[in-house]
C-alpha cells in the first residue's frame, strides 16, 4: 500500500532556507556523495535558524518536498537523484507544485 502524502506549503522563512539549499545544490559539482550533500543540508539549516532544532529543519524538507513527516536521509536522496534535480524538486515544492488543487 502506498503511503498517504500530506504536502504542505512552506512559510516565508522556510521558503528562504529551502531556496538557499537549492542554490547550494545547483552549485554542487554533481559528484558529491551523500555525506557531503547531507552536510550541505545541515549547514543550510543551521544558518537559517535551525541550529538548535535540526530535526525540525529536516521535517520541513520532508513535508514540503515529499509530503511525509520523515523520509530517507536527505543527502543520500540528493546523491541518488542528483543535486541539480534535487534543487529543481525543492523549488517546485516551494512553488506549490505538489499541493492539492482547490
């Protein structure tokens, strides 16, 4: 059975942090491993107000991008999917592409 997805929109603060992560993934060479991409996600969260609540930062990523409260290790996902494709996915999610249509 497929899990029920529950996407949510990003707040303005979250959208800014997600755009910063997308920009960093766009700038990545493309040959980074999952650990390097995970560290980029960690550092982005820390610099955008999530230093003491990194679990919340990753919940934002999962809820906005995947429609779930938790998910795969984000850096590993980005390595498999590709950093530039992950950046595009993040931007689509922030733009509301995965939200239910009214």
